[in-house]
């Protein structure tokens, strides 16, 4: 039960990071994306487009780790699945903490990015202990 719940939250975390990947890598200069990321001008979006493209792929790879890990765990490959979920969601949670501490104006976004991975890690800890 605890492992299944952890997988659900890992899937949610993974999907969120896939959405972030799409926004950063392909929609960076779109007005809605600029608003989401508090980008003040098209000029700044254009100037940071290459960086965002690269960062988007980092988010995709973290999301893929969590998604594949959850899939493997649900299919009975617990050791590999849990390992991938921990690697992916721990990296997501730590990156959210960096955003939280380094960009006070983005603390709301950091908390949103932190929630699913942190819940996943907590559930995995409970799964291991219980």
C-alpha cells in the first residue's frame, strides 16, 4: 500500500517535470510561459532561451527517472524501481530547495515543485521502515 502511494506521487512529480520540460524547452517565449516564470520581457526570454532549453531537458530526465522507477516498482521490480524513484525525486526536492533559498520571489513555485517529490520520499521511507 505504501509503495503504491509512493508510486502515485512519483508519477505526479514526473508528470509535473515533463510539463516543465515542455514549457522551458519549447514554449519559453510564449506569453503564458513568460508569466508563469516571471519573465518581464520577450527580450529577456529570447536572451535566456538556450539556457531554458537545456534546463528543460534536465527536468525531463528527472521526470523520466521518477516515471520509469514508479512503473518498474509497480511491475514488481522493486529494487530498481525504488532506486530510480529515490534518485529522481531526491534530485527534484533538492533542486526545489535551491530555488526556494536562492530566489525568494519564486518560493511559491519552489514549494509546488517540492511537494510531490517530498511526499514520494516520505512514503518510500515509511515503506522501508514498516
